[in-house]
């Protein structure tokens, strides 16, 4: 059974540009969550999609957006990149129920220069 | 509001000794609790979860966790630590109102030979 796949693994962008990250969940999983992880801030929740609808949203500016497709694959987009957006972005998928665990991808390391 | 606390930023243990990584939680309703481990530059890996039933939960890599309802704790334990257990450990609780996972700040576990 294939795990959660995130692409690309590494990305270098220039300040002001935009970026799109992709996440393919485990087959059968309908929930996809996105997190930003930085050394000083730990795991910060961005948003969660369940069956193509945003179910939860963290406290991030509107520059951060996401979507989920009918096959449960998800993308997140960051516009007008800032240096502070440099981080490891993690995607997690689950069946979506209250007692179900989430499975994480390897992450996308974004560096903004 | 739902919350998770990991009171120790870092735990140091000698190889072969028992280890404990602490987690306390606050949640309304039934708690659904999870432990994850993260190795450097990797995504999080699921270790174990408590849903209901036996207060001692066994998970991957010889880890176990003890659920204590009266103390609202869910401490991670291992009888004999290995150097390879050195990693970052996260505790999480499911928010019953919206299914969102609430994360602790993480505890760095260092096992010394």
C-alpha cells in the first residue's frame, strides 16, 4: 500500500514568487491536512480538506490556500512568498474519523531566498 | 478549548535505561490520543493511539503509552532505550468537535550510548 506522496521534495523560490505543493494521500483516505514546520515554531496547522471541502483552517494569512480534488489529491499554494515562509511543509492523510490516525508524507522543504 | 502539553523540551536517557516522554491533555468528551515520532528531515511516523479500553497501549518499535484519565495524561514509555530512539516525539489529541488534531510542541529525546 503506497504511502503519502509529496512533491517536490525540495524547492527554492525567490521572494515575491508563488509556489504550489502537491500531496497524494493514501488510497481510500478522504482527509488531507497541511502543516508548516519550522525549528522555532514546531508544527503549525494550515488547513484540512475532507471530501473536497475545507473542514478546518489554521491561523495563517490568505496568501496560503489549498484545494482538494475529487480523487482526494490536494495542493497548497503560497503566493507572494516571504523569507519567513521557508519551512518544511508536511501533508497528512487519514480516513477522517475521530479515532483515525494520520499518516504523513516526507514533506517539501521550501527555501525562499 | 482542546489542548496538549508536552512539558519537557528535551529528555536525556542512557541507552538501556527506561524512558518516559510526558504528555497531558485537555479535551471535552472522549479523548482520542496519538503519539508520533519524527526523525531528522522526515515526516512524522505514527507510533500508537488510545481510543478506548485498556489503559496501556502498545505500539511500534517497542513503545507503549499509559492513559491516565484522572491525571489527563498519556505518557510514552519504553522499557529499554536504544540510541536509534533519538528523535523528536509529538503527542496529539483529536478535537471531537471538528476532528482536527491538536499537537503538542514536541519533545526531543536523546539517548546516549
